[in-house]
């Protein structure tokens, strides 16, 4: 009787533990997938943020498609008060000397963000492993930019798409 | 022999109880390990919500300024710094969060620029939640009314 009760208790606990471990494994898988998705969305939101901050979009041309995105934006590291220094330069806070050229492209299976100011060499930032980048501009100079990023997952290749309006 | 058997009675029960405690401790430990992941997921969701609220605030001020370039005062208003906060609710009127907009008009006349900062706050103010700040510079030049600087996730500047 005592042994039966003990075994029953152990089996109950083992069953509960089994369920806990199965759920923990599921959560672990889902968390890994979510971490990957967050990285992908972070890369896409970085692109979107750059497009929305762009003063000009150099590539692709209006109403065309390309595999590179090139844009110019004001250097965010320069405070506004430095950019309107009328003694040392122009009072225009958005002049070309205060701009960065940012390029997004796939190099060696990795989406890279190249940041260049003036004639200095570009600073390369590695975002995420990706297969292809497709940038489509529609609706004229102040239209819409659609960015499609193909990312190879463990089982399938996913295409993440984000749209941003050119200001 | 019978005395020895009597002494060993209850051994399995004690063993089972000890095993139960051990296994429970292991399970609780495993669950505790996941707590960081759950917190991280919650933080990611809050951060996305705060970002959306900040963007809503930027949209709000954009519309206000596009309708009235001298918002919130008038042409002769000398006050340079303004701030307002809006609470945001969902369709069922449950609080989603809020956004605070700060508008700096001190360079409106000299440089044709309005500096705007919007902070989105996910959840209610007394909750542990996320903040997200967007800083922007709006050109008010005639024919060139648009954001020329847009920085997301910055620390407050104004």
C-alpha cells in the first residue's frame, strides 16, 4: 500500500515535470524564433528610420527598382546648435557638409549599412545575414519606398517587407 | 528479522517525498531561468508600443503645424517652448499609453526650423513600462514644409 502510494506520487510528479519540460522546450523554440524576428524587424526599422530621415534618395531612381539603397541624411551626431554656426559656416542647418551618405546592400550574404561622411572612408555596420535586398520606389519623388529583404531560415526562406514614405 | 523490517517501513514514502522535493526544485529552477526571456519579450512589446505612440505624437504635431504654422500661439507669440501630453486609449476605451510633445520655436524665424521631440510612453504613467523618444527638425520654408531630421530612439534633447 505504501509502495503504491509512493509510486503514484512519483509518477504524478514525473508527469508534471514532463509537461513542464515540454512547455519549456516550446517556449525556448518560440523565444529563439522571436529573437530572430526582432533582429530582422530591427534591421528593417533601421532602414525605415533612415528613409524617413533622408533629405535625398540617390538610389534607386524615382519609379524604379534596385538592389541597393543610397540616401543622404543629416548627421545625427551633430547637434543643431553646431549646424547653425553662422561664424564658421552657413546658417543652413541641413547643408551638404553636415550630411551622411548611407548605403544599404548585401555583401557576402550579410545586409550591411555603410555610413560615409565627405571624403572619409565608409564605416561598415553588419546588420543581419540576408540573401537579397530589393528596393522599389513608387509614386514620384515624395512617394513610397518598399524594401523587401529575403532571409534564409532553418527551413524556409522568408521575405520581410517594410514600406516607408519619403518626406 | 521482523524487527529490521519494521525499522525499514516508510522508507519508500520518505524516498518518494525527497524525490518529489528534488524534482520540484529542479522544475522551479528551470521556470526561473525562463523569467528573463519572458521579461525580455514583454519589454520588446512595450518598446514597440512606445515607439508607435511617439510616432502618433509626431503625426499629431505634424497635422497641427501643417494647418497652423504658428501653432499653438499666434504670429506675435514670443513663447519659444511648448509642451503637451495626450493620453491614448484603444477602441474599448482602455488606456494604451500616452505621448508628450515638446516644440521648440526658438529657430523658427532665424533658420525656418522647428525642433520637435516626442516621447511615447507605453502603459499608464504609474506602471513599469517603456519610453521611446523621437527627435525631429521640421523645415518651415515655404514650399519645403517637411521633416528634415528624424532621429528615433534618442535621449531627450529639448
